[in-house]
């Protein structure tokens, strides 16, 4: 009787163990499957972002005529690198500038377009949005900007129009140019090195201050004016 009892107990334990292994295997497969799907989705999104950014550049031919040879080479090489989705598009109609705005100001980002300065307001939000660009690349055209010129920023389905209020030349430690004058203000500050044709590392910064005058939807259905 003891033999049958032990045999029955061993069979039950073996069955429970096999069931546990089966459940564990199925659970592991589910986790691996989810991780694989997430990786696939991330890769798909990354490819889509890259495709969207390159599509933007192909639709908007970049005028390199004012650029330095070094910057032209850096820009060309950057086209083979991974692109993040731009936050928006910055336009200065008078200067013929159309450039994607990315997040950050590292070297690769500024070779691909212009970048939102970390710590400043987000595009389309209240506050002071700081955007930096290379003086021998996309932002070289700022040498011809003037007070009263219009700057447009497309973000999501909105088109924001700013008017240039002032220009100034400062030293790199003058970070106060990126401060917001009031919580409700909608400001845009463009930053690039100066002088524009300086050989070597430029010692100063050229600053363009602009304020929002119009905030509307791109389709023109509704709009609001900021004063």
C-alpha cells in the first residue's frame, strides 16, 4: 500500500511540475512576443520618422549658396544618419529660409536643421522658445534679417507668425537673452554665432527677438491674434 501511495504522490508531483513548466513556457513566450512586438514597433516608428524628415528635405530644397564648404560637407554627411522627427518647421519668407526644427543643439542636429535650446519653452507654448542654428549653415541668412520681418513656425496643425522686435549681439555667457519676460508672453529667440564670416570659433552671438502676432490653424479654419 505504501508503494502505491508513494507512486501516486510521485505522479501527482510530476504532473504538477509538468504543468508548471508548461505554464512558465507559455508565459515566457508571451513576454518575448510582447518585447519583440515593441521592438518592431519602435523600429517602424524610427523608420517612419527618418522617412518623414528626409521627405521634408526632398520637398524643400536647401539653398547652400551662402554656406561654408565645411558646413555643406557636414550637412551632406548628416543625411546618411538617423533622423528624429522634427518638432516643427521654421520659415522666414523674406530670406527664403525653410528649415526643420529638431529638439536639442548637438552637432548632428544642427547639421540637419536648427534646434530648440534645452530649457526654453516648447514650440507653440507660452514662454520664450530658443532656437539655435549654425552661422555658416541654415542661419547664415540671418545676416540680412531686419526689425519688422516675419518668422513663421509650423507645429502640428498650427501656424504661428512672429514679428521681429529687436536684434542684438552678445557674448556667449549672456544667457538672459533666453529668459521669458512674462509667463503669458509668446516669444521666439533665434541664436547663432557672430560674426557670420569669422574664421575660427566666433566669439559672439547674434540674437533675434520676436513676439507672436498670430496663432492660427494651418487649414485657416480659425485663427487668433496675440498682442
